[in-house]
């Protein structure tokens, strides 16, 4: 079953912190799925070029030693997403996360909620 609402993310991650980021992402995926998310996907840039006007690396001001992570979480509906996000913010995993020790620069992370336009 595919979701009707999606949270999308672009995250610049230093190459020397990719394994640390992957461990964090695995924890996040587990929590989101336990709370009711339909799907949790994290992808690492592989064939992503720097653009002349815009590109994934430019969107997050990626540095030369950083990889862009493209991720999404799917939900049944926006209402379901809002409930899951509320539960996530109250989840004990949030107490474990210290912004000063995160394996990426959260100030350059992009995220947003999207209604599915085509979902086949």
C-alpha cells in the first residue's frame, strides 16, 4: 500500500560520518514504522551532478566532502502523519538526540510535507 502523504528530506552528510548517519537513520526508521508510517526510505547520492542553476548539492549547500541524502517517509494521510509526528516528538529517541552531536548540519537540511499527486 502506497501512502497519500509524504515527508521529504534532503540532508548533507560529511563522508566521514556516513556510517554514523546510517545508524541514526536505522533507529529513526524503526521508530517511524512502529508509530505507523507506511514506508521509510533513505538514499545516498550516486549520480548527482552540480548544476549550473540548481541541483541537489546546491539545494543544501553541500561541501566537497559531503554526500546528499534524499529521504522520504510515507503515510496513509496528512492526519496520520500529524499524529505520527506528534508521537515521534514525544518518543524517548528524541531525548537521545543532541543537535550538537548529530552527524550532519541540521541547519542545511531541507524538509517538507507533500500530498501525493501520482502514486502508482
